[in-house]
C-alpha cells in the first residue's frame, strides 16, 4: 500500500512539473512563494544552491534534465501520455541511481533498485509502442 501511495504521489508531482501548453503571463505571488518553499524551483527548474549535498545536486540535476528534455504536447492523448511518462521514467531512474550512490537506508535503497528495474522495463515498452505508432521517443531538441 505504501508503494502505491509513493507511486501516486510521484505521478501527481510529475504531472504538476510537466510543461503546459499555456503559461500565465505573471505568476501569482502564492505560486512564487510555494516554489521558493520547494527547493528554489524557478520556472519549473530546481536551482542549485551553494550548500546542496551531492545527493541534492544529483536530484536537482535529474529534475532539470527532465524538464529541459520534455517533448512538446502533440494533441494526441495517447502519444502525449507515453512521451511524458517516458521523460518522467528516465528522471525516476536517474534519481534512483542517486539514491543508490548516496543513500544509506536499506528500504530506500531497495525501493530505488525496484524503481530502476520497473522504470527501465516500462521505458522499453514505451519506446516499442512509440515506434509502432511512428512517433519518436527522442527528447525535445
């Protein structure tokens, strides 16, 4: 049950972090305050900070790379879902590798390994599906 909750929370976060077709011209002050409270997110990116640990640097790099590489939406619900999920899966694998390199808790490390195994399998499935549909799995240029 805990794993399902973690997956649902990760999906909610991933959806919230995905680029949207239309951005408001001016961010509400509440949004800016909330972004600052969540690790210096600026424009959807995790800004590096001088005191960041090696792990935090790795997690922020994973998020930044994901956001920069996210493909544009096509308007096709199925293709958009697969492409966006692929980007999130790649970032999840990257973050899990940071956990394996820096983490010490056995449960967290075990989950990280499970994430890598599951997400890499799903990336392979997504790539095959996209190829079958004639859609590129390549990240945004």
